[in-house]
């Protein structure tokens, strides 16, 4: 079995980490916007771009476009976006993991290979704290797979990449839960603060609130493919 996690919702508290970086930028510039407001606006534009993105567009390209749009929306200097994007990318190694994730991944790795399935470029994935917990051969990025969530193509490509082993995906965000389920992948929703299900999407049959509960769920027959 291969178990993949979403990088920036299931494994990483990206709201906390990204907001902290934006707060530092805002303070240094005398901006009145909070770090969380800047992060949330940028994340919204970023996800909108990912819905229609196709290779060879990179995650960096999408993120920079989203940051430029965020600054334009808020009346900030768009010319700063390129340098600030570098700052954001360099800060991801400081973005905190959810406190339950490291121990849970180590325990899962006693029974299965663990990877990530994420809308990022390879170099960005390697910068994260989460990367140190997984099998580096199983960093299933949008760059590697040539597609972006929530398109079914990225999930189908992930299944093909690990075949003939079975793939189980741990998702937290609404679009990831829905995308993985609609692609027919065995999906476990890991409930995280700030993430709710898509009201128009399928309901995940498997759900936990603490990553520590994943070991029992995954390896005591609950996700048996039969």
C-alpha cells in the first residue's frame, strides 16, 4: 500500500505559516492588512488558477500570478510581488506541521510507504518540513504528474505512478476530498480546522479528526479494497 498526504492542508498548517510570513512583509512595509487577510486572498486566487491550470504552467507561475492579483486587489505595489514570492517560497520550511502528523506518519511508515500528493513544484516540496517525513520517491507533485487538483487527471496519474501498489490518499481540503473521491481513489478525510466539506460533493465514508487514528483505520481492515 502507498499512503499519500496532501501537503498544505493535511500535513502542514499552511494558514498559520503563510500568514506569519505575510505579517512580516506587511510590518516591514507599513501595510495595514493582516497576515491572515493577505494569505487568504492570495490562497483564494492561487486555488482559482489551479482549477484550470495545465502543464507546463508551474506552481511558481500560478502563485506569482495570484500574488500579483492580490496586491492589485488591495492597492499594493504589484512590482513587489516577484521578490515577495521568493520570500514566501523560502519560508515554507518554517511553516508548521500539524502537531499530530509527524508521529502518525512514522507509525504509518511501519506498515506502508508514505508519500505526498500535492499541487506544488518539486523544489518547493523538498523545502517543506513534511518532505523529511516521506519517501522522497513518492513526492507526487503537480510538476511530476503534469496536472493540478482538483482535476481527476492528477489523481489518475498518481495511481498510475505507484501501480501496481494500491493508493490511499489522506485529504483535508474540500477540493482535495472531492477530487480524490470523484477520481475513484480510496480517500480518508483528515478533518482540520478551517476546512469543511464541499456541500455539493460526495461525502467521504472514511474520516478521522486526529492523524493518530489513521494507523488503526488503514491497517485493521477498514479500507480493505474488497
